[in-house]
C-alpha cells in the first residue's frame, strides 16, 4: 500500500507534542490547515476504539477510529467511512525525544497509508495520491510544528492532554 510521511522537530517534550497532535475543535482549527470541522463522535476524550468525524476544508468527510492510543509515544487511526476513492486509509503519529543544538525536544513523524479503489484506477490515482497527500501532510506537519510554539495552542493542549 502507498504511504506518505512527514516529520518535524519541535522544541517541546513528547507528551506535549502528542497532546498538540490530538487537539480537536477550535484549538485544532487554529493550527491545522486541512480541517474545516472535527469532533469525537462517541467519547469525551480520545482512546482506542473512539471514533472521530473530520471534514476537510475542501469538503470530503471521513469517520476514523483510533486503533492505538499510547501517550506520549504514538497514535494510530483507520478509516471507518470516507471518500469513495479510498479502499482504505490510515494515519499515525510517532513521537521520540530528540535534542537539537543542546535543546531538548521531540521528533514527530506523521504517516498516511492508503489504498485506492477501484483497482483499475490505481495506476493513475496512486501517483496522484502520493503528490496530493504528500503535499497535504507536509503542510500539516509544518503547521503542527508552529502550533508547538504557539502559547495558546500549548496551553489548550496541556489542559486537555
């Protein structure tokens, strides 16, 4: 299955980076350029088995479910329902402590794994998906890195994390 990955170093501990990555609602809208709306469907807090509804700024909607939730190191989600052209879609974050120039921080890695349907469309759609999803995930990780330096986002993440 095709994958796209982006990573960034952020000057916060893994627990804080994890908390920022899992923000929802208005806080998420402050930093995530992809999201128009996002909310947890069947819970107050993220956890394994909890579902999330996300609507992209350009319109597509996806319901995903947490398949793993391991603060402060990793989180994984898989699509339950979504755009017709995805046969499957999953996303995940990994957070590892990493110092840079003597400053403690975190290496954050964000990855999407997906398949395209129908099968006859794959030769065209997968390269297009690599380009579009690659551009999207890179823009989102840059925005995430900025959010990890935004006092308002950090305060909100600490409250909910």
